[in-house]
């Protein structure tokens, strides 16, 4: 295991990594395989698990394939696993969790066992039709790419690679086991998976695959929004999202799943006329990623990707020759909400990303002068729990090649963050509230619950934002003065 082209240095390194990785998970994989053997079935590590083992990056998620039908898999796995779930059983997949000590370390493995299968789309259906196969050869030929169509039969550890996946892995190229047209007809989502794997693995996509993606892009429209969204998320959260997004745009797939992105290619950025908004957007995304501190942040990355999508609809040619995009952040926030809702994102994520898009220009609205305490309070209040992400998005939005201008913007934002920090220490900005609560307002004004209380609360909040904290007596006096004006 593996035994192809042993004289090729790249393949030799791949083989050594694979042996090391497979030995590491052998206690779990071999134990499970023996149970299948005793029950009269075969078991093989397959797909992404084999690919990742060959790349030296196999984690705790293990994918297996077997000739056992799902009900047999359940019967074998239940006494062995710590937990079992059958939510994917309609597609022939049984999930399990197994705690095991490997190399002296306790690890928790997430396992999926899928019956040999083939699946294809009816041209009028959004759901794949599943039929079970009888051989691993049938199973591998239906997989998306050759690098995912390799298997290791267990416990013997025989390497199975009928479609040259090992060589494609060494060459870092994505090809399909059969023709791309057949593969994408079976499941059009594989076109997006090509872009996702290119982004995740930093692989190139074979020319014939790219051609098929261009010719068959319209087929993606029969795939459910949820599946498209999940694939898009994996791409955006990958190590090289620009690579995958560029492929989606160049093949026409983005026109059907995220049309706001290719629309940016036709526009010019108002500050940087040497580059279009599309290129600017991809740079902003990369710069936002560079600022991440705790791993990939989907909210931040989506906001960076969508922050300027309002520009095409707001472009105006001014008399002095400039191009303006007035209120593109407001229009963009509405477009973001509409697109993310269509892709079935959660209400909370839609709200957060839309808010970041709406606020991404707020910093520039204050100009280069000194920020007042009131402006700082409103900035923090409006950002709320998104403040840290807004900091990152605003800093990322500077893509000018003018080093002096870039440095000035950076210093200005440094100053803002310092002001926020100072005021947070003094005034607890994260929890800005009026100096009187609702009960106190009703007591001072002698009123019962109703619209007047809400109006008074809002007035006191504005005073708090404008002037900072007030003593109780001063707040009562201000409330009474406002109340007298209302009556």
C-alpha cells in the first residue's frame, strides 16, 4: 500500500505519509473491519479519508464503504460504537462515534459507514435517487473526483485506485473518474465541489472539467438552496477561497448561485480606479482572513465578500468625471439579506452579515478629524456584539496602493480603537443604557406603561449617547424638562 509508480519522488512521499497516517488510526479502523469480516462483509476506508491520509492530514473523521446494507451496518456498529445515528440512512449512511486510545492519547472518532451505492439526478428533481451497488468498483466510479475515488481495503490495507487518483493527487489536479459531463449530470453540485476542493486543497482543476462546468452551469439550478449554501460555506471557509470563487465566476456558476459577485466585475471602485470592485472585494476578503484570530469566521468572510454588492445599483457618473456610489452600504445590506435568505441562511447570520455590510463605511463618515465622545458611543452602540468584526472589516476595506494613504487610514483607525478602549473603561460602552430605567421613568412622570414611557426612554438614551453618564438628579431634571416640552 500504495504501490503505483514507486520510483516517482512525489508519489514516494505521498506513500510514506499514507502509511504513517493509516497506522495512526489502525486500532479503530482495523477493529471495525474485523467485525464486518466476522459478519461476512467487507469494509474499506474511502474517499476523503484516503485522500487526506495521502496528504498527511487525516483527522478524526473517518469515512468507510461496505457491501453491507444499512440495516446490517447498524447491527454490526451498535454494540461497538459509543453512539450511533441513522439520520442519513435513507442515503445508505450510518454515523457513529467511537472513543479510543491511539498512540497513548484518548481520541474521539466520528465515523460514517456507507453502503456501496450509485446516485443520479432526475433532470426535474432536486433530490438524488439512491441505488445500492454490489462492488467497490461500482462505488468508486460514481464518486466526484479521482482523488476522492481511492480506497484502502481493511484490515489487509490493500490500496484500490482504479482511476489514477494517486497520480492526480501527486500532480495536485482535480479530474473526474468518468467524463465530467457524466459526473455533473449525476450530481450538478459536483461543479461547486470542484471549486471548493480547489480552494481547500489549492489544487488545479483539469481543463476538461472546467469546460464541462461552463457548459453545464445551468444544471446547478436544480440543486436545493441548502446544498448550494453548505458547499459555498465550505469554499468560503477554506484556506484559499479566492481560488474557488474565481472559478465559480469564470465558469458562470456564480451567475446562478451568487450573481451579486460577478456583477462587481463591471464596476470601478470610487477610491481606486486602477482596479474594479470585484478584484477589490477579493482582496478585502483575503485581508479579513489575515486578521482572523480564532480560526475561520464565516460571518466576517461573508461580510467581506458582500460588503460592496450595492455598488452596481448605486453607481452615478458625476459632472466632474468622478464615479459615486452614494448609500451603497444601505442598498448592499438589503441585497445581502435577500441573497442570504434565498440561500436559507439562519436569521441570526443574515442579520449579522447585513448589519456589517450596512456599517462598513461608518468609520469613513466621520472624516479624518477627532472623534467626539458622542460619535464613539454611537459607533459602539450601533455595532453591538459585532464591534470586533467591524474593526476587522473596516481595516480590510483599505486596498489602496498609496502607502501614505494606507498608513494614514490605519493610524486613524488605531486612534478610534484607542478612544473606544478609553471610553469603555470609563462608561461600560458595551451596555449603554439610559440613566433611568422604565420603572424610574414611570415614577418620575407619574404615568403608567405605554408609548410615553418608550419615548422617554429613547430620549434619555440619546442624552446618554450625546453627553455620557448623568447623575440621578440630573437625569430626573432632564426627563422632567423633556416631559414639559411634550405637554
